[in-house]
C-alpha cells in the first residue's frame, strides 16, 4: 500500500477532468510567459493578482482604475498598458498594488482549476520555492501545464517535469501516470540547456518572431525568485 | 516557404480535433496491444479486419458466424474467443478469413479518425513497413496514439516518435508541433531499451499484473512483419 502523496502531470487544460482525481493542490504552469510574469510581479512587490478569463472582464477592471494586463497571441492587447512580458513588471512601481491579468493560456488554466482545494503558480523562475512549498504540504499534487490553445507545449511540460523530479527524488512523493514519467524524461533531456532544447519548440518560434528573445531567456532561467503565488478566494497572493 | 509534407503526433483521441488540420493520412497506434495484434493477424494470412466500437456490435457479428475478438481492460470479454493478445493470432488458421475486433482504446482511435482520407495501422512490429509506405505517399501524416482511456501513454508515443524520426531523417518530411518534438525525444531516450524504458509505464504494470509479459516483449520488438494494414470502406486490408 502506497501512502506517499502523488505528483502527476496534466499536459493541457482540456485533459484536466481526466487527471483531477484526488489531487488537492494544482500547480498552474505557463512558462512562456504568464506564470513567469506573475511571479516577477510578486517579486517586485505587487500585493495581489486577479486573473480573469476575458479581455472584456479585464476592460471593466481597467475602467474602475485597476492596473490591468491583457495578452492575446503573444502581444499586448491594444488599449492595455501591460501584456505578459516579465520585463514590464520590473520597470514600474508595483509595491502593494493589485494587478488584473488575462492571457491566452495561463489565466485559462487558472480558471480550469477553479474547483481545486489549492492553486499555486509555478514557473522555472520560482522552481525551488514551489517545490519547497509542496514538500511542506505533503498532499497530492497535479501539475497543470497551460499548453498553447489546449495543445501540448514543451516548456510547460519541462517545468512540470522539473517539479515532479524534485518531489520524487525527495523520497516523499510518488507518481504513476505516463504523462508524469514523460515529463520527467523530457526535463532530464532539457535541463543542461533549456534554450537549446527548446530551439525548435513552436512557442519559442512564435515569440522569436515577435522579438521576444530576452523574455524567453529570462523565463527559462530557474530560481530567480522565492515567491510562491497561491490562490485566495478569486485572486493570488504571495504565500511567503 | 515549406513545401515538404508534415508528420505530427497527436497524443490521445480526445485531442484529435485540435490536430487534424490538413492531415491526409492518419496512422492509428496502439502498441499494447490492438494494432500489434491486427498486424500479427495480417501477417498470419487474415484477409480482412473489421474494427467495431462496442461489445454489442461485436456480439452481433459473432451471432452471424464471424471470427470475433473483444477486449476490455486488458482481458478477453467473456463469451469471445479472442482478445487482443498477438499470440492468439498465431495459433489459429486465419488464412483468407475476416476478423471482427473491439478493444478498449485501439478501435476507438480507429473510429476517431473516421473522416480522414486514409487510415493506416501502425505498431513497432511493422515500423519500417509503415515508414516505407508513408515515404512513398508524401502526404501530410498525423500519428494518432490511442492512449489509455484518453490519457497519454508512453508506448504509443514512443512508436509515433520512431515513425516521425524516420520520416524527418529522410529529409522529405518536416514537423512543427511540440507534441511531435516530444515524441521524438522520448523515442530517442527509449530506443536502446524499450522494455527498460517502459518498466514503470502504467500500461506495462497493468499488463504485467495480468501475466502478459510475453505479449509486452513481442509488441516492443520492432520490425517483425512487413504488413501495412490500411482502411478500405469500414474495414482493414493489407496494402502489400
């Protein structure tokens, strides 16, 4: 009888109902770039992040005077100040402010996990901090990759594999899904050179076309912050 | 401008609508064990295979006197002579007969691809033969892994990665989906030792419990036959 908690990987939001089972904590991952941007915002002092699904919802917050970010297809939606480039969250004074954000994939994944007991924001830039948080909780974890419009994407899977690998190697977690095994293998193939491994990935090509190479490099550099954004009601706060 | 045909990988039948796009040939893959069993049946002289979705449909064929196979959850359905063990298709005289078959995942994937222009049955045991067929066609190919109840499974993905790798290495195919890149990487990690690589896979554990280790070894041994089962109307015949 296996008593250790499980850590499993779900490749895309549309597969979530098949994987939810007995998971108590869902980690939402959108490496390029929503969850990396959210972690960066917390690292730079923001107090609260409200993820919303639609541009319309984001607009209604904007009209109420909120700081609002909206990204679709890799670009800032016209009329909004921010998109999901992490760099935009370094330049402004965000201390104690609230940010409202909608993105193509990441905020969708966040809402997919709405029934989960706990939701955590994961990325490579806060990798060790998220693992430390999960190791303390000792509960079943589902790592939810945001993908690209419900298609599998490499960078989120590799990040999920990195988290799974760390939890399993601690000896206190187990996993039994093939998706988790695959994510671990892909992480092990990628970890020496994320940028090289992902050179042909569809999302990297997409962002490269938009001149977002600096964003990519930043998002693929592990452990730049120890923030752990977690859900509280319908918004995120930093657990630390 | 890229003029070469594309070879892409779809991890599970429920993701098929996202991947179909402009594919002209769909290769259905269910390594453990439906497509391996179907290839074995053709290798042993069967003339025609009719994949059906439900046990009820299989039963109605049985009542009409057909040779009928039915598998659910890895086991032969009570009342049927065959399941999806490839070994059962070696023992009988199948020459020029018609086989009706329903399985948990493989026949479902076959029906998922019902609108595709052409459907081919792929497995590791007919790997090179399928690749040779596809190289001659020079059309866009979608490799459809059957998965396990719509969940990702390693062995089908590795087989898809093996086919993708061969077509891309020929220089006459290209691919641009992250799922295809991942399948290729997983194949490259697995190819020296399929059995070892899959030792912790969920399906292998499932079949091992059912004492099906010999089946697993057989299904993971590439290039034992040169049959290429292709769809004609609602049934399969050997292209060769």
